[in-house]
C-alpha cells in the first residue's frame, strides 16, 4: 500500500476556500436550494472533514478541543481509583486489583503524547456526539459522531478519501435534511466533501477514490505542494474558481 504524507496535501486554508466557494455555487446555481450563509458554512466544514484522518488538519485540531484534557482525565481517574481502593476496599484480591488498575491508568495518562492524545480526544468528541444523537433521536447526528470517532484511526488519504466516504457524508446530510427540514443540506455537505477530494486529486499523491476495489490513485499532478510555486498555484486556483462561480451566479441573477 502506498504511503501518503501530509506534505503532499493541499493546504487546509485552500480546502476551506474551495469548500466555501462550492457552497456559494450550490446556493446560487442549484434550483430550489436556498442561498444561505449556513449552507455555505456547512460546505466549508465538509471540505475539511476528509482530513480528520491526519493530526495536522485544521478540523482535526478544532474537533479535538478536549485533547489537552485527556491526559489529565486519565491521571484523575487513576487518583480517584487509588483513593477509593485505599479507603473503601478491604484487603485482598480486589484491593490489589484496584491499585493495579489505578497504576495502569496513571501510566497510560503519563505516556500519552501527540497523536495518541489527539485520537482519544476526537474519539471522545465523536462518542459525545453519538450520545447526543441518541438522546435527541437524530440518527444523522449519531452517524456524524461515528465518523468523527473512527476517522482519526484510519491512515491518511485512505478511507476518508474515497467516493464511499463522500457518499456516506452526503447521506448524513440527507438524513439531517429530513430531520431539520432544511432543504439542500445533502448538496452543501456532499459538494464540500467532494471539493476536497477533487483538490487533492490535483496533487502528486492523488486520491484513491475507489479504495478498496483498487489501490490505484487518480491524479492530475498540477500542484506541487509544500513549495512556493505550489502555494501560489493554490491561490490562483481558488481565485479562478471564485471568479468563475461569481460570474455564473451574477449571470443567473440577470445583472
């Protein structure tokens, strides 16, 4: 299996810009879909979702807001378990087991660094979202939580960068549309997600759209990421895309 590194990615700011422009295109050009800031923001959010599988992504850092507290949570659990065992558990096998469990939690918390902590933070965030979905009866919210919880544990540019993941994300939007009565959610969500995959297709690494049916990456290596020329080209693509969408939207409005 090929190895993909974050340096081969389009920058998160470019992904976000392309996603937002895609949201404008959907709201301004698709008949029956309302033009709304919320829809455009959803497309931008969705454009960052595929990179939840990498620690350097913008969305991964934002949704992992609990990351700095995960290590302390393990330490506090260890301390609480040790105190409970010391004062309330009588001498014997259970007491030894209690202290052993407390020591294990403490060692795990102390050993956590970097990516492992991020993954646990996103897992916690995702599971909380799943519970919120179950409590409110919103299936789409629980599915969203599952995506957030599982994505960090997949290798970069693998499962989240496939046509199947884009379809799942769009279906989550469809269910949200049915629950909330907000027409166009699926299009904004799916359009933003696919815009990310299309942008990464323009890099040297490309995207394995049909994984696991084939490991072959589809690529049109126009953007040399990590270089000054590549950054300039990313900006040029964003400006050109924005100009095209703006022209189409203005033309449709009859100005």
